[in-house]
C-alpha cells in the first residue's frame, strides 16, 4: 500500500511539474506571438533618419575614375572664372569667384577636372562643364 501511495505521489509531482512547464511554454509562446504581431504592424511605419549623412551604398567614384559630389546643392551659384595661373612646374591654378583652386578641388557643387591656358573644365553631377576665360577690353 505504501509503495502504491508513493507512486501516486511521484506521478502527481511529475504531472504538476509537466503542467507548470507546459504553462510556462505557452506563456512564452503567447508573448512571442504578440511581440511578432506588434512588430509586423510597426514595419510599415519605419522611417530611416540618415542624420544628414550620405547613403553608404552609393558609389563615390564613377567606373571611369571620376569623383562624384553627392552633396546637395544649397543654391545654384554662378561660376565666374576670373583668372588662370600656369606655373613653370606644370601646376595650374584657377581663380573662381575669388577662390584659388587646382585640379581636384571643390567649388560649390563642382569638382575642378582640368585647367588649361584659357579654359577650365568642372564636373557637376558627373557631367563636364566648360568655362572659358573671357578677355576684357582695356
């Protein structure tokens, strides 16, 4: 009789432990399913804030090696080529809107690509733009 009573107690303990584990599992399962549903509802409302930084998946260099300027232009400013300086050592400089620039420098939203005797070539949005030095009459 004692042995039989002992086995009932063991069985009842086993059932209580099993039921408590099952209840814990079901509670966790319900919590996870509610979390997943609430996350799925918020998925349409996700807005990425770049914080003023550029998109890291956009290339900065074209396939032919030119640099791209991805900075948004605040306003279109007029480019005025005021002068060209050619040095004996082969380095050339241009005076644009009062600033001295050389090849590779940025002026507004343009990149200085080439400086020749009487013209410069600037690149904006991957397109070359030519500016000629105008001769002023005395």
